[in-house]
């Protein structure tokens, strides 16, 4: 289903081919279930938004009925794949020239007849009103542009962790993503369209236009057209990027022959924009005039922005509008100007999805009865096209792409996500240890690593669904999609915010889910859990025969050895594929001898000689030997010491990590064999919670709200984070307000080397909170 439209005359006066090159079903996805539409029509781009339900497969596990006598060979629990329906938001951005074609396509595929209105905003809403009503048979309901913009802005800042960035020209990565502060208010939004609007946003529903200027993007465009006879905005910016403003502008040194020391002005400062043109006899080049004009307008806006920020005591200043939208030239001049006028105290912030804000806001206004704000939403990496670099010189491919479509998809998450209350400082917490956007060597290595692992993942996906239809075709599609994402990230590492090992893993999970492989490791997990349970009692017995001190060490060693069993690490999956007998004892022998790579075991042992912790929160990792022979004996010891334990596991599957529903069944089975665990559960001193995540890594700023409540109510004073994904790729540097234990075995030789160790090096990091903190938080 390719969409084609007749060729028409484009804005530049030359004919543009208007046939759409992408298959339409990849652009307007899930239209058959769509309800609630919104549209934002700007001067040149249209943004369409709709809400849809997506049916996809999820893996479920269920305990068997234990009343029947089981034989030894019965599996531990049953695994089934069920259909589930989830909500998704779709946003599509395209050139106005496609509007008719797109409306036709939507009309032909719209099945849901309950939809009666379409919310519309933007300058073009008025112009295209009749066309939309005629084509879609929906009543156009116009919404105020500014309030849509603000609503959209609040939504992306709340739901997309790497939404805001500062722009750094000439850096290895132009875009530096900022962690959004948990409390996004108050902020200043400066919208540079034809004119400039300056809006102070204080809360979800409270904002005020505190100022503005008639000298804006339209002024640059209009004056630029008069000066250079160039009518196209993009061309003007290109001219400006090649120009030298000093040949047109009068600088301080042109007046004073150098710096003006007493006033603290440097010689290169612009004293008068266009100042030389009054006296000079020569003609100026178009490039130089465009450059001078760009500086004049950007500096004017920059100074206004700073004065308003100071007046209202605001440090967060976001810029948007067509003048900025993805144009490196204008982002650079605004950044420079803000930095200059505030002496570096305020950073100019830009938004990754800035072009979508109006459409998102209009959509939210129409969807108020669904109450979208009570949920958390997550960007779906499989269906979103990501941020493009727009410097024409960076990537010639880009320019060709502007004729196509951009998509953003957001999935509604089952649970509301919040900060872990124990983070030392939520606003400066960065989950990821390494930013691959800025580290080119690491980026190359990990992209190669994920590319190399792809074949194995495809095999595993096919093997996990022998009886389902079209397994091979879907696996092939998954492989193409993910490989394409990796190639995009090679050219544009910043496409989805900061590129990290976590985002590469999460993108892979999103792509697997997209093609209905919800849990490729389900059978492996089941088999390994079954095996490990048979050894549980023996493991506990051998621990009980040891002296107290020997036992503490054996427990830690067991935790570490268990953590070796990780199908996500190639070094391990290779061993597990070929050597079925590789077990717990072999893993212990593989571990590095002490002293470990990071080794604070002695401090931990000393701490254990003191009073017991009140409550430990334990983020667990892999199924099988890890959770059953590593974690449970350790938990058992904590319970015997008098410490309550909260086990946090993933809400949904990722690799061979144990999920909440699997852990419920395992805990039940272990309790049946072990009185300490059984009593712990009965007295609610051992409880299970879900983390709210379906990732092999861990973002402590997006956790299930219930987990946060439990942590608070139980006065948790110890956090244990286990495994390479959760304690090394993420949270290695996270500082908490209570004691913490981060432990992992490094199962990747490149990473081990990077950290100064070798394969199977051990990280055992026991950390106490900064002392002075304790009094202030009681």
C-alpha cells in the first residue's frame, strides 16, 4: 500500500514529487482502532495525532494446580502467550503539500465511527477547516494555540526522560541531553514564530504570557527576503551559515581601535548591527547580510529572554517555534546569546519533540475524559523516528529525508512511575554510567556488539514460538527493523536522547514486542528455575554447616556466582549453549580471586557485625541459579538477622531476567521447602513488588509508585542492586540516602578492560550515605 499523490508545484515554485516513499501502513499505524484525532497545521508542516489500541502478545505464567500428585518431570509452571490490548498515542509529521493525500488515506482506513470531532490548532486550522470536514466527515473543533503548546510541553517534559537538550556546535555530539528535574515547574517557554511570545508556566493549568516582541522569525524571513531576494527560509539560513557578519556590522574595535576596557567590552563585540552599511561604498554579499541579520535578531531575542528570566527568577528556559525547529544555525546563535547575556548562568534548552507540542496539546484537550495525565507514558523506540541532524553538511542523506514522514509513538504504561525516594538528589541522578553519544570508541564497540548478537536473538525468538504462525517472517522483520535502528544510531547517536547500553537494550525489547515476541527466553527460564530448585535445600544445608564469618563470605560468593548465569552476555550464552553441565560450582571457580576489581567486602563484613538493617530493598536480576541459589540464601540470612526484605523484580520480561509473576511462583515453591522463607512471607517480613520496568537495566527515577510507597512505609535503609545491567551499565555512580550494595560479575571482556579488569572480574561496592545528610532527612 504505497500512497501516491499527483505531482504539484512546491513552495519554491518548482515541481515537487508528492508520491510518498514509505509504505503507508508503516506511517499511519493501527488506524483501524483509532479514536480521537487532533491536527496541528503550521505554515509548512502538518502534525496529525490520534489515540489507538494495539493488540499484541504477552507472555503469562501460571502455577499449576498442586492438588494433583506431580511427577518429577512436570514443568514448574505453565507458560502461555495471550493477546493483550494496550493504548498507544501516534503522532505523524508531514509537509502541508501531502495533506490531501493523507486525509484520503485516513478516511479510507477509519473504521471507528464513534469519533465525531477532530481537535485542531495552528495557523492552518482555519485555512484547511473545510477540507478536513469534507474529507473526514468530522467536525473541526479549534483549540487555542498557546494553551495547546503548553499542554504538549508539560506532557513531553513529564514522560520523556531525555526530552531537553543544550546545543553545542562543533562538539563530537551536537546535542547534550539534560535530565529532566522531577518537578518540571516553573519554566519559561520562548516561542519564536513570526513574532516572539514569552510565557511563564507555573503548573499544569497555570501559565501567563508575560511578554513578547514583534521582531521574530518572520522579521528575519521578511527582511532577509528584501535584502537577499531569497524567499525561502531554509535558503536564508544556508546563506547565513556561510556569511561573515563583521563585514556588515560595526564592532567595538571598529570604533575604538580595540577593546573598550573601562566598560568591559571586547573588541569583537557587535557595537552596531549593519553599522558599516551606512558609510561603506561597496556592495555586501547576500551571505554576509543574512549572517548579520541572524545575529541581530537572535541577540535581540536572547537579551529579552534573559531579562524576563531574571525578572521572574527562572533558570529553566526552553525555546521553540519555527525559527529554532531543528536548525543548528539558529540554535547556535540563541545559545551563544543566552550564554553571553547571563554570563553562563542560564542555559538555552531545546526540546527533542518541539515540533509536536501543539498536536500533543490539542490531542490531550480532546482526550480529557480518558484522563491521559493520570498515567505514565513511554516513548516506543520501535515506532518513533527519532531526532534528525539537520546540518546539511553533516549528512547529505538528511536533506533527502525531509520530504518524508516523522513519527512519534508513546505507549501507555500499566503503572505510574516515580522516583525512588532514597535517591540522594533526584534532579542530578543520571542512570547511565557511560554516555555513548559522547564516547565514540565505546559507541562503535557497543553498536558492533549488538549487531553481532542479532543473529542469536533471531534464532532464540524463532525457537521460542515453534507453534505460532509466521514465526520466521516475524523474526526476519524484527531483525530488519532493529538492524535499521542500529544503522540510524551510527549516523545519529542522539536520535532518541543520550545513546546508552540501556537504550540499545530497550530498543531491542521494543522491536521484539512489536513483532510479537514478548518473551523469547520463557522456556529457558522455566527449565533453569526447575533445575535450580532441586539444589536449593542442599545449598542451604551446606551454608548452615559453616561458621558465621565463613557463611557471610560464601553467601556473597554465591550471589556473585549466581550472577554469572546471564543469557544477555555473549561470553556466557556461548558456554550455556555448548556445555549443559556448566553449573553453580563451575561458576564459583570462574570468579576472580580477592582482592576483587572493586572490593569493599571487609567494610560490609564489619557492618554485618553491627545492628541489623531495618529493611532491605533488593533489585534482582536473572532467573534460575541466580535468583534461587544466589539471592534466596542471601535473603534468608537477612531475614534471620531480623531485617525485612522487599524483592523488586521486573514487571515484564527482558532477556532471562526473572519477572514478578515468575518470582511469585518461585517464592511459593521455596517457601514450601524452607520455614524461614515461609515465616517471612506469612508475617509479611518478606514481600515481592514489581519495579514497573521491562528492561535489563534500571532507571531509579522511573519506578512503580507502589514500590516507592513500600520503601517509604518500611523505612528502607539498605538497597542492594545486582547484575551488570542494573549495577554497572546503570547506577554504578548513583548516590543514595541510605547504605547500598552494588554487585556484579563483569561478563564482557571489553567492558572489563575499560574498567581495568579482566573477564569475570568482580565488582562488590558497599557504600554508606554522605554523613551530613542524615540529620536533614529524618
